């Protein structure tokens, strides 16, 4: 009897291992799926990308440990459930793991909602560990999106993660270090979610540190109308997205108004929670487009001054002598409060643009 029991246990383990081997060949595990009805109609599309393949642990005002990305996920799912006339994709990119150290597991998640109802939930992994950024997510979007309506609708993309560097960007993902995440790869990646040449993002939200920059604007301006971002440190916090509900309660709201509402809500929360600098800016690219060449020329001239401290927080570009504040402030609205302490606390205004500090002659600049 002992022998038979051992055989059964071994067979069970063999079956489990074979199951993981076979599932490891697949990129996705479909946990829930509802087919679209022919009359499905959506007025807008919201895409969340929540990066969780890194260290996002911080402590709240009560001293309790919090993982920020879980809070963002909860808020995104709530927005999706209330989007009765919209379509919402929530990509929750988590660390890649292996069963028994051998068989890849599908640890990232996709939630897809249509008209406030969840229509798809899958676990997925990145089949190519050195693919271009957002390749897997764009393929999943194309596979599961609402194909019954192709007419023009509003498009919103929200990115939650660490600062997106201007160049290189390998090791951005802790478990997928060969997938480079930088301003160029991010720009190219989110364009994969635009299915026609005439499509644009009505609003792009970058809930990251230090990405409200001339370089980021230069990359996004050709296919985006409005950008909400922080020119400097966002203090391991995030931009609140709950006011996307205005797309339901006020369907005629403009992208600028929506971005202003989100920035204002976030600023008020941060103002009550933290003592450090708060900087949020909304960029109206219809206006910024008019001085795009001048902004690009400033970035090139600044880069030529010396070596940038790429791993430091941004400074206000207004600190640079040849920064043309009168021109570059057009089309921007900034929510700014200096730190409650330190030298910078004496500053009461901000240009809305962030630049990396330079090292010149062995000292910080």
C-alpha cells in the first residue's frame, strides 16, 4: 500500500510539472472572457499601465508600509467599473517568476472592461525578454479590444511607475533588465496603441518623477494633445485618476479641463500629506507646438554645456540663464508648492519644466 501511495504521489507531481511545462509555452492564461455583443458602443478608451516590477514600497503619514502600485490598481479598477460608456484596459506589469526556478509563470495581469463590466481577465508574461517596450501589452490590446466600433473616440493613456530616463534605461524592470525603458522607447511603445495614422491621445498622464521635460514633450507632441506630468520629484506618490469619472458625469469635458481636475485633486491630497516640494504641470500641446523648435534648441544647447547628472532629481529649467521663460510658459498650468524646509523653500514660482542638473568643473551646477 505504501508503494502504491508513493506511485500516486509521484504521478501527481509529474502531472503538475507537465502542466507547468505546457503552460510555460503559452504567453497568457485566460481566466475570464465574455464575448462582445454586436451593439457594443464606447465613447472613450482609457489605458492604464501600472509598473510593479521594481521597489515601490514606502511609508504613509501614519508610518505604515504601503505598496503604491496596489493602491493605483484599486483606483484603476474602480474607474473601470464606473466607465459605463467607455472601454478600459488595466495592465499590471509584475515581476517575472519561475516555478521551481525552471518554468516561467504568467505573473502580470490584464483587466479589460467594456461599459463598466469586466469582459476579460488574463495573466500574461513577456515571451521575449529583450523585446521593445510595451510590445506584449500592445499585442494583447489589439487581441482583446472592442473590434465592433472603429469610429473616432477619445483616447487616454496613464502610466504609473518610476522616472522614465531620457536614454538607455536597461534594468528599469527588475526581472526583465534587457527591455530598455527610456523616453524614446516609451514614445514608440504607446504609439502602438494608436491603430490609425490620424489617431491621437487626447491626454497622456505620466505619474512618475522628473518627466515633465522638454525632451519628453518633444517625443509626445506629434501624437498627443495634452500631457500631465511632474517636472520634478513626485515623492513616491502618484497622480490621482479618480476624476476620469468626469468622462461619465460631464461627457463634454475637454482634455485640458480633465487634466486640470486631476492635477488639482492630486495637489490638494499631496499638500495635506507631505512636506517636500510638489510640482505638477499640464502641458497644452496645441500651444506648445508653436514654440516646439525653440524648446528643442534649448534642450540641445543645455545638453552641450556639460555632463548631466542623469540619476539626480530635476531642477527647474528656469535656473538656466538662457531659458526663455516668457515663451516657454505659454500653454502651461503648474501646481507648485516649495518644500517646507531648506534653501529651495524660498522659491515661490516654477517654470513648469524640469532639467537634469549638470556637473561642471568638478562641482554641481
